[in-house]
């Protein structure tokens, strides 16, 4: 008798520990497989199954060079790999499912329907954190990425709000069961794996699986370990240079210049800066920045 098949799709979201989860899923492929959970190689790139949703976004920067695989071929190979494994559950994980949902919601729903065609049940799994924390974490991430320095950082918070609202609506109304886990930086891997095992009635095997877990070793400083003052200074510096028609410097370069002289910012000072609304022009953005408490505190460093 054939087993009922369950496809679980971990859709992220961004800034909810998804990369750490995906690293552990690759490490735990064999012990998970023994428990009836297939973490497939089909669609895998950069330790996540991004090729499947990215096949609907042909210009996605994470796609490898060369002609991208078609969605039809990926689903066919996934079905074949799953059949060979004889596992009752298949687990996919990629933040690109959220990117597709935000950029092309109709394509996202069509993708879910095509994936549903190879399984008996399809369920979605997401990790969420409070909107305020999501915005602050996302903007710190953007301030560390030098390729984003040409955009006004005063647009970022509102974009993040719109995106999270759109994703909330999309996943709730996707037509598929949705399991939502709260984000906890110290427990997210444990919480997610236990949720997966619970979905297939194998939660009792968790204590032994827990022994296989390897604690993620970060090779760079955690963003939250950097002082908020450097992020505030970087945001101000970007707007300052944009209104002058000059190129901003990256966060590392700014840190070299002023990192040892940064003051401590009062609670909420960086958050207030982040939430300043974008104005009609770069000059207006700069005028608004100069009314902020952060500018008053950092002006001696940024006016050198």
C-alpha cells in the first residue's frame, strides 16, 4: 500500500534564521531521512531549494550561470527523487518562495498548485518575528551591503512594512494549511525541526535527532553585536552623500574612520531615524535627517 505523501515548504522569511536552518537541514539529511523526512537535492543551490521558486523569476540574481532549469523538469525530478526515497514527507526550504510571493503572487499560487499535484498534502511553514524587529534587522542588513548604497535608506522601512503585510495576506490566503512559528534566535532550529517531526507523528524521535545538531559557527560578527550608532551614522552618511551627488562609502570604511569615537545612542534613537519618511528629493531627505536626534549626536563625527 502506498504511503500518504506530505510536502512541507519552509518559506522563510528573511531575517528569521533561515540560513542557519538550511545549513542544519543539509547536515541532518541522513538522520532526517531515517525518520521519514526527505531533504531533497533537487532544486538545491546555496544550501537551499531556491531553484524551484527562482525558476519563476528568470532574472533572479541567485540563479547559477547558464540556462536555468525549467519548473516542469524540476518538479519531475523532485517527484522521482521522492519516489525513490520512499519517505512519507519531503521538506523544501528557501526564502525565494517569499520573494516570489511578494513580486509575483499569481505565479506563487500557480507554483504551489503544481507542487501540490505530486503530493497528497501540501503544508506551508513560516517563521515570523515582530514587525519592528524585522524592520530594524532588515535595515541593518541593507546598511551592510554596499551595492544598496545608491537607494535612499528613508525608503527602506516603508518598503519592509509593505512587503511583510503583503506576505501575511498571501500566505494566509494561499489555499494551503499554514504553520507559523515565532522567531527565537536561540531556539529556531530546534523549534522548526520539532514542528516538522510533529507533522508526521515522529516527535518522539526528537531527543536522538537533537544530538546530531551542530551549533552554527558564525564567521562574521553578528549584526546585533555592532553598536547602533554605526548603523545610524551609515544611514546619515548615505543621505548626506546622495544629496551632495557623491558616492557614499561602505560600512567597513566608515567604521575605520569613526568606529572608535562613536557615542552611545539613547534607546529608540536609531529606530526613530529609520522611521523617518522618504521625501520628494534627496535634498529634502537631508533636511529631514538634520532634524533628528541621531544627527545632533553624530554631527561632530560626520562633519569632519
